[in-house]
C-alpha cells in the first residue's frame, strides 16, 4: 500500500489543483475533505460564515475525509488560507486523528497572505509528528514549483 496521503479542503478548486499536482508528483492517495454543510459559493457570504466559525473554533462534521490514517507514514495537509489559518474542515480532520510519528507536510493556496498562521496551527495540532516545510501558492501552482519544493524538503516516495 502507498504510504503517502494527500488530504485537502478546497472551495474554489485552487487547493484541489495543488493537491492533484502533489499527488501526481508523489504517487500518493488523494482524500478530499467534504463538510456535511457546504459553504456558500458567494464569496462575501462564505467569508462572513467562515470568519464566524474560525472565531468560535468550530469543527464541522465531515462526510468525506474522516477515514483512518493509520496506514500512512507521510500526510500532506492542504487548505486555503482563510483569515490566516486553516479552513474549519481541515481543523476537523486535524482534531479527529492521531499524528504521532507521522511526517506532516502542509500546503496552502492564498490570495496574497502566504501561510499566515497555517504552519503554526498545524504544528500545534500535530505536536507529536515531524513537520516538514510546506508550500504556499498564490493562485495556481506550476508543476515545476511543486517538483522543486519536493526536492528541497527531501521528499521520497
């Protein structure tokens, strides 16, 4: 069994596209996080809802993506940068699993905010794992960017 998992949440497909490229380059298994209740596709409405959820530390129930991670050694965790942190469905995933001894590699997409607090927030939730440097992509990632990043962090499938 492949021992690399790529988990992601994506509302507008940017993070999904980055996850797909990571899966292509690593041969890892993709797992999309899907919350029970979808966010609005209207940006302003979704932003208001998300800001409120983040301030409350809300973790939505997942209808996809909650499956066990025991068989995986390396887990890439992808999220859009929402108000400088992980999207609530990603927080749900992080809090539902034990990452002890796992290699965790964050990735995010953003509109100019970089990682914000995402790496620190993932480190907090995965304190008993090894965290490798992630990649933050503004918009869409080029194949070459992902290849170079994976080489830089010493990723081996």
